[in-house]
């Protein structure tokens, strides 16, 4: 099942803290022999039910919150992963946020501000489709966009040097460490798609009228910066994968495997929390028994009233 290391080897997907990440060292497709697509989809269906059960306990336990972050190149399958994995959760306890380019109001605050507003409360799960990491990814590829933030001392692109990025990575680590210290479990997923597979999916979006809306010429423009984005992801993951906020690099060319791997990682993290339903005191148990007796008596009274009514009908001339 989701806990079976032979099916999903999480250690191979984990970006170890303190180790420099090279994306070329990580697979973009499933190369194992234990799984086939049909079997994986069946396992995912079972896994969704287990995740839903644990989510119920998370809500009742009310000590932890879960922040799940998805980052990827375009067409890597973020939306599909959210849809397929989270469909078994109770929507009352899950919130999904998709972050686009910041507007003028958001740019008037620090880059964490809008993401702070979308953090989960205790007992809740928040899924961020793109996140505060855009501020060390897309802005790393297009540093001129940093100028829109009106940061003191940053007047031109020349001011956005290595020291600037080093400081920004440190800000992210501090931010996530503070969240973790206050009970937020952070899981970060990079959906690692190949350039060849992205091309295939872009062509599908162009050729299929029902998918045309998913494609934009800006997607093609950003594809031209593929190598720059790969380096930006490598640096961001290397600098910010920590024990309290780990990164997992998920092979994304095979969507069925990516979804199962993500579900397995979330499930295993949930299991580590050792959650339980709130314990009931002796006094509360006594109150529950009184309530039960009251409800049973109420049911008996209703039956008695119906019986009396039937008797009255029988003797009525």
C-alpha cells in the first residue's frame, strides 16, 4: 500500500538537506518494474480513503496544520495532482490556493504576505499551487520583475546580486522554520517533467479544443528559458530543503506514478504524527450515557404513543 517502500521509494525522491541538488540526478519518469498504470490507479483509490480517515483525525486532534506546496514547470501536472489526490478529503478541512503573478496591492507588501493569508489553521490542510517560491524562481529567471517590489536599496537589476538571492533563501528558511515550530507540517513537491514530455503536452493542448484554454503563448516563451529555470529550481531546492520543510522531487512524465508517489509521501508524514481522537473523561462518559438513556427513552415514548394510537383506533365505533 502507500507505506510500502518497495512500491514507492521515498528516499530516492527526497532532496537531502545540505546536499547540492542536480535535477539530472533525478528521474522524470517511472523506471521501476513493480507497478503498472492500472494497478497504481487502484492503489491511489484505496490510498485516498486512508488519507481521508487520517484527515478526520487531524481535524479532531487539532494540534497540527498541513501546508502542501506544489511547484513545477508548465504542464507538469500540478492541477491534476491536486484534483486526483485530494478528492477524497473533506472539503471543509482543505483549502486550495493557486497563486498567479502578484497584483499592485500584493506588491506593496513583503513577498510572504499573500501566502500568510492562505496558511492553514490547526486541523486544516492548505495546498498552494505555486507559492512563495515563485520569488526565487520566476524572479530569478526574470530579475527585472524584482524592481516591482520597491525594495529599499534595489534600484536597478545590477543591485540584484548573489548576496540578494542568498538573503532571500535565508528568509524562506526562517519563515518555514517559524511555521514548523508552531505546528505546521510543511511538504514541498517539485513535479519533475522532462522538456520532451512538456512539448508533448503543449501540443495536446493546442490540438485538443477542450484543452486550448490551458495554453498560452507566454507558456512557449517561458519554455525558452528552460535551462535557466532548471538552475533556479536546483538552487532553491538545495538551499531550502530542510528536515522541518523537506523537498521531494517527483518524476512527473508518468502522471499516474506522480500522483501515487505524492499520496504515499503525504500518508507517511501523517502517520508519523501519532495523532489520536480527543480522549473523553469519566465525567464526559457519564454525560454521554445519560444522553443515550434520554434518547432511548424518547424513542420508546414515541413507540408507546403509536401503540396507544392504534388501540384507540380499534375501539372507536
